[in-house]
C-alpha cells in the first residue's frame, strides 16, 4: 500500500474517531441531566452503540498511524514535535477508555460526575485535536 493511501486512511479514521469522541460525552451530559428513566435508557443505548462503533476507528487510526511512522521512522525518531504528538495520542487513547469507564458507571447508575463535569470533559479532545494537527502540519523545530 502506498504512503498516500496509508495517510488517507489514517486521516479518514482520525476524523471518524474524533466525531465519536466529540459526541459521546455530550450523550453523558444528557444522561446526567434527564430525570426520565426511558430517556436515560435510550441515551445509554446510544452511548453503548457509539462507543462500540468508534472503538474500531481508534484501532485503525493507530494501525495506520504506526504504519506511517514506521515508513518515516528515521526522520520521526529525532523529531520533538512527533514525540509530543505521540504523547498527546496516548493521552487521547486513555481518554477513549475513560469514556468507556464513565459509560459503565452511568449504566450501573454509579456515576457521581455531574453534567457540568461532562461538559468540561467534552472539551479535552478538541484541544488534543488542535495540538496534533498543528504539530503534524507545522512540524515545529524545538
């Protein structure tokens, strides 16, 4: 597979994964806001389906990203921007699994986090995305 196909597929799955992790905590906000059991159950089903849907996108993002890094490893291993981007990526993977943890807490009605917490929590991937795009496009020299 050519470098450009790997890059295209990587970007497709990055966009798909981010769409899901932007939306999932918004569902959590609504779960914490509603007092109607039927609405909460419906939102929990939506959250479960979305989390299951985007998890393979995360895996494919990682797989294609690793492939791209492998192709250019001689260059990337010496670049500070790349190591910062990978650190942010690892934190984002943690964020993804933290969403799964919060989903399970919400499902079991054990979540002590408020809708305000989830509103703020929802902003984290936005900053991660901005930082990773800036690093990948500008490739700043530190």
